[in-house]
């Protein structure tokens, strides 16, 4: 009986490509979440309420910000009433279940917030969501 002591071929896993892929995925997700947060990080101090709902990141959600002076801001740019109405109407025509969140600074006049909600209703948005933060 002949016995051969040949070493078994070893399996070699190269971790460099694996680390590259993981690093690229990490960068992708960091950038993706940072871009999604830009709209939510405007300098608007939300009022506190007892039953505040969590801020959702729904797909194609339009966020309307009302700053302390009553200026309506959409996608980081001040927007006039006509442009906002057209934007909302076009979005509603493309997506019947279009979601709209109105975020208003707690120092904003109620009339400015009501005006933003009125523009939403006028464009056909049936249930605009008014963002608040939970009371402490």
C-alpha cells in the first residue's frame, strides 16, 4: 500500500475586493441618506404636540416648509403660490396618492400655515400632513 503525503490545495480568500465592495456600499448609503435629509434639516423649529407622528421618508413625498417669516420653501427654494399650486397639481396628476408634508416654524403666523394648507387643498391634495415633534 502506497501512501502519498500530498498537501491538500488550500483555499485562499482575498479580502481586499471584499473590503472594497463594503467600503463602496458604506459610502453609497451614507450619501443616499444625507441627500434625503437635506429637506428635513432646514432651519425650522417645529412646534411640540402630544401626538406627533414620526417623520416619514415616503417615496415622492413633497415637503413644504414655512419659515418664521411666512415664506414658503420647497426643495430649498422660496416658492410663490402659483408655482407651488402648479407643482402640486402636476404631482397629483402623476400620482393620485401623492403625499405632502407641511413643516412650519413654531414662530410662523398661523395664517401662513393655513395658506400653505389651503394651496394643498386647492391643488387637490386631500390629506396634507402637518409635521410636529413630540413634546418632551
